[in-house]
């Protein structure tokens, strides 16, 4: 956090640090002329490095006028904290920076250092565009197409056209197949997922897929049992000794899924201690490497 204090005037640094030290939370103001997604991701990534301090997020999207920035500044003054911003309009940006200096709060443009690096390498002046990363271009429509495909092919539905998928996930219940599929789809990867359920036959075409990357997801029996028990509790459903949460039965399910993946040569990812994002990152790395190999072989 110390880097943010470099923007404070002399004498305000100690006061700002003292305020943060007295509490286990701080106000984080995220000011954007677009959706604010970039700021939210950067802010949360930085906050994650401070386990004992929690941010109170104030998100201000679509700030594109002086009246709007003045209202934001009133909120910042009422709840001083760190200010991160992405603002293309110079006049609005200078109003924010000037007032932050006056009231003694640290501020930073999260894109400015990156844009400066690009400029020093590429040369020339950038062409500022509000929300440029959200343009309705081919990449955007590819993401929408992937999301539609993934929703329709969730949990073993519409298995006849699995060959049209980019990735197919297989795994026993509660291995995060659906959220991982949605995350991948949001990256433009059409993803289907197939549950491995005891005594339920798999789609006959699963063993013969050529185009998609098929990936198995597993976790430890203890983790699966814990998640399934919590799932039943959330649904107010009785356990009654069901094999769904029986450790031995779950262990056998996982063993069967491992053997299935080994028999077909499918890569396997243990999601026990992985977040959805980490699992998806591993799958995307496999998928991209597979695509490179296929291109090289043609």
C-alpha cells in the first residue's frame, strides 16, 4: 500500500497511515468512465495481499461529466481512502486529481503506467477510447456465442453435438464443472460439461471426440463429501445415509473418474485447493497449447 501514499502532500502521509492502522478496514474508491471492471479487478488483486485489512468498495461507473465527478468527490471527502481511476477526459481527470490533493487522499490511474510503457515501446500517441475493451467486435460476439453454447450444454444436456465444443469437462458431482465452464465461456471458449453419475451411461460419442479438449476434474473424497453435505443443508434436504455423501461411495466415484480419464488419455485436474480462476487458467493453457500443436501439424 505504501506506493499509494507517494501521491499525498507532505504531512498527510503520517495521518493517512495512522487512520488505516487504527482500523481493519479502509475505503476504496473506484472511479471509471466505463463499467469499472478493470478497477474492481485491480483493486481486489491488490487488497488480497493484505490479509488483515478489508476494503469498503465504492464503485462509480460511467462518470463522464463534471456534475458526476463532483458528486463522486463529495463521497470521497465524506469517506477518505484510496482512489483508483480510469478516466479518459482530461478535464474530469484533473478535477479528480486536484481535489484529492486538497483533501489529502492518495490517488492513482491504474492504466497510466501501462499505457506509458506501451507508448515507449510502440511509439506514437495512443488514441484514448472510453470502454475500448468493451467494443462490439468479433471477440465480443465470440464470447456471447460461447456463453450461449455453454449454457445450453450444461450438466450433460445436448450431447449430440459435443464435437462443436472447444472444451468438454467431465467429473463427479461438485467438482465445479458449471462455474468453470461459465468462466471459460466468458473467455470465448465454448465449453460443455458432463457429470459422471454412478449407473448413468455416458454419451456414446464422448470417447470418440476429435476436436474438443476433454478435461477431467477431481477432488479429494473429503472435499467432495463436505461440499455435498453443505449442498444438502442449503436445500434443507435430509442425508439419510445416502451414497451421495458416503465417503466410501464418493471415493469409488472418484476412482472411476480417474480410470476413465486415464483410459482415454484425458488430462486430469485436482480442484481440491484450486479456485475457479486457477482451474480455468490451467485449462486455457492446455487448450492454447493444443491449438498451437494442431496448427503446427497442418
